[in-house]
């Protein structure tokens, strides 16, 4: 029973830690992030199994983790509140072409991140062409383009030569 309690405790600790790291961190795994994950996994294994590295103990730890993961999925499906607690909620970063800087700072996202997503997804080059930029729970940034009239107005303003 000790192993089950240790696995549950470690699982909860890791969920809380990754949840507090921020959405964007999970979407952009760098070499340093990968090394960190490997070190965490090694420390986690030692914390869960203790001094008992038997097949039975390892199997019990794996079964417990799979059970906890399945129960978490079921709870996320049944409860929107639980899902938002574990996964987080989407966050609007740009609204009607205007960056919401407080939210962007909080999520460690800059204008270049938004513009890169806009260019890749929609072929947009300017904030004024973006109706909404939304940071999804996965860490990806979704772009909803402004209406065609607004896009054309921006193109007209930036490409027309001044009179004179």
C-alpha cells in the first residue's frame, strides 16, 4: 500500500509543478526542458519505488499511474471545473488587433510569438489583421483573423504611397 500512496503523492506533485510552469513552456520543449524532464523522471522513479526495484513493485507503480491517469481523464470529462483546474482555460492574448499585455506578460509570451503563430496559421503579418489570438490549454496560440474588410483596410493603409 505504501507504493500506491507514494505514486499518488508524486503524481499530484508533478501535476501541480507542470501546471504552474505555464502553458507555453509545455508547448515549446527545448533541450534544457528535455534534460529537466529526464532528471525529474529519474528522481520520480526513486521517490516512487524507494529501495524496492522488483518487477512486482514496478508493475504496481505503473498500474497505479495508469489508473490515476484514467480517473483524471474521466473527471476532466465529467467536470468542467476539474478540467480547468488540471488543464487550464484558454486565454485571449490579442483582442481586435490590440495586445493584452498584462495577460501576455503573465504567460511569458511576447508579440513576436503571436505574430509567428499568425504568419504560420493564417499568413498574417500585422496585429491589426488579428481579431483574436488565444493561448490554448495545450500551449499553442490560435489565431482568428479580422474580417476581410479590416484586413483590406490595413493593406490599403500600408501599401498606399503618400500624396505629395
